[in-house]
C-alpha cells in the first residue's frame, strides 16, 4: 500500500521562551496520517497548534521532536510540493489579479514573461473572477481577495493543499459561497487537503475526516470520519440528521477543550 | 470595492475666484503700504518686483542662473539617490552591518547637511561641484534611510508565501523586497526634491557666481530689494513646480496604492 500523502509521527513542537515569556509547548506527541486525495479538517480551540501543524508540513521550520513526511519524503526545508493558503492575505499589493495568480507560474518556469495566459485565465475563471483581471488587491473585496489567493494556490497544481482558516475573515453568507466553490473545485482537482478551522460546522460540511485537537499543548483528541455522501451541498447539508448527529458528538468533545482553555 | 478617495481640496471655479481675489488683496495691500507705511528699501513693491522679473526674462539673464541651479540639483539628486538606494538595499539585507554602522549613520544624518557647505566649497571650489556634493549628501541620507526601512518593513509572510511557491532568495528579493520597498524609496525621493533645492540654493548663497541663490545674495548685497524678492519668487515657483511634478510621478507609478 502506498504511503499516506502526509504523515506526522510523534511530533512535538516547543517554542522557546524569550525574556519574560515562558516557553510554549504547541504540540505534544501528535501523530496523524492523511491519505492522498483525502480532505481532512483540523479543529480545536485557539492556540492549540493547528496552524503549527500546517507550518511544519510546509517546512517553514523543523519540529522539536518527531518526523514530518510529505508525499513519501521527509520534510527537511521549505516544502514546495504544497500549496499553502494562509489565514492572512499574502497577495502582493502591487500586482493585479492576473499577475498575482501568474506569479506561481512565473516562479515555476523561472521566466518573468511568456507565462501561460490561457492557464491563468482558466484559474481566474475557476474561482469566478472574470472581469477583475486588472484590479489591484486594494480594489477588491475581502471575498474576492480570498478567491485570488485560492486561484494562486491552485494554479501550480500542488498535490497537497494546506489551508489555514482560509475563510475565517469572511461574513457568514460569503463563507458558505466560498465553501461551495472550494468543494466544487476540489471535486475537479482532487488534491489532498488539510484544512484548519475553528468552525466545527465548516469542518463537517467539507471534510472526509475531522481531527479534534485538545487545548495547549495540542494533542489529537479524536478523529471522526464524516460519512456524509458527496457531492455535498454546503447549504442544505446542515439540515440533515446525520450532520446534526456528528455536530453534537464532536461539539461535546470540543466544548470541554474550549471551556478548559477559557478558564485558564 | 473601495471607492477612490475624494481629493481634499477640489478646485472649483468658486475656489479659484477666491484664491485669485486673495492674491489681488495681498498684492494691493503690499503695494499701498510700500512708501506710505514702510520704506520701499525694506519691502520693495509688487510692481517693481514684477518689472525686475520681466526684465530678467525679457533680457534672458535669468536663464543661466536657472540652468545652473537645476543642473546642480539634477546631478546631485541622481548621484545621491542612486547611492542611497544601493546602500539602503545592501544594509537592508545585512542588518548586522547596519547595526554596527548605526551610531555613525545616525550621527551623520542628524547633522544639518547645509553646515557642510563651507567645507565643500573649500574642497571643490565655488563652481558646480561643491553644490552638487552638497545636494548629493543631503539626498543620499534621506533616500538611504527610507530604502533601508522599506526593506526592513517587508512583510515576512509575503516572502514566506513566495518561498513556498519555490522562489529562490534572489527572487524573493526582486519580487517582494524591492517592490515593497519602492513605496519607501519613493517617499525618500519625494522629500529629497525639496531638500535638494534647499541645498543647491544654500550652497550658492554661501559662495558662487551663478545660480538663483546667487541672484538672491547678489541682489541683497546691491541693496536691490526688488531683485531679492524677484529671485525669491523664482525659487517659490521652482519649488512649486517640483512639488507638482513629484505628485504626478507618484500617482502614475504607485497606482496599486489607491
């Protein structure tokens, strides 16, 4: 059997204290495997190290202990095999939509000109931004900027997508729209997705499996397969009995962690 | 979408009429006061000043002075800003070196650069070179410090996101650091233009035989108040022209800032 796309083996992450700040144990003994083409959501209270998991897979720094592997190889440096969509806007403000999406190809082909205009247009279309090719990020709404970021992450067709609360800053309606878009696109591309969110409903609606993290230090508390049929409709799925059942079960697990964190 | 900001002072016909009226009132009061309330030797009078200006323009005697001042500014500005950008980029990516040089640089920056004028005249003579040096030094520090801050202020998340897409160190520098610092560089250049004019004119006032600054000091020495005011008017117009030019360059080059 092929190795899972992403493997974390007994990973511990300690951030050393600096001056008066105490050292922080972000993750402790986390083991996790994500199969190829699987959509996994990580849920947990704030500060439980969910984003740290993504940063480790992206290779931004090595774990204090344990091993991180991605598509069969250990992650030893910046991992360019993943597409990482961060919580924060990382669009280049001096580039238009076209140039922001194109930068991924520009870096891949090592050429400033002659990028594949058709391919860029296709991805801009995929995220529904036709007509906004020549707008700068400051001229776009929050939702549109997220779409540009999504297109930029998808265009170089990474096998693995890391998404850190990608729709966290959007309003409730727009969030639903973006979730539906993401599922539609994922239905076509079938990347492996690790999706960090603090919204349990979002996790259940999107993922094949939901991983619940404990509060700090982050440990895997439970892993729940989501057996809702695909393709899913993120709007109506919330009214199905199975969704409610899963929500109740997972919320029970999550609630103790969230309240524990608050009482600290 | 964000609506584009409305400029603060939109020029309508009514505003224009008011501005024109104000000029007429001020010049009228000046004209009437001169000779009646204050000696013309002290404040001259608008008609004399315009007559002097007209004479300079008609004779063509103003142009060599104007060309001299502009040449000093231009050469000094180009040298100072080029060196400033390069030094700022280099020290921006080498923070250790910047830390070592910090006391020296801060000291030099804090020193009023015009105080160097006598030294430069001693070193480079009273012609073009001494003023070019003064302008270059003035511009250098402003552009240098702005460029360095620009590189330091670069959003590390932007750099990381590009590295994840496979960018090399050089590509991160070219595609993130440099454009991101551009707005700071531009800011430095914008401020510098005014100081470049100041430096050139000050150098000319200290010692020279040509330039608009020379015209000011020469007219003063000849007790020609109208000539002094006329030269000052030329400097005001010059400063205004540069301000407008810079504003235009900024809007066209930093479109994305909105």
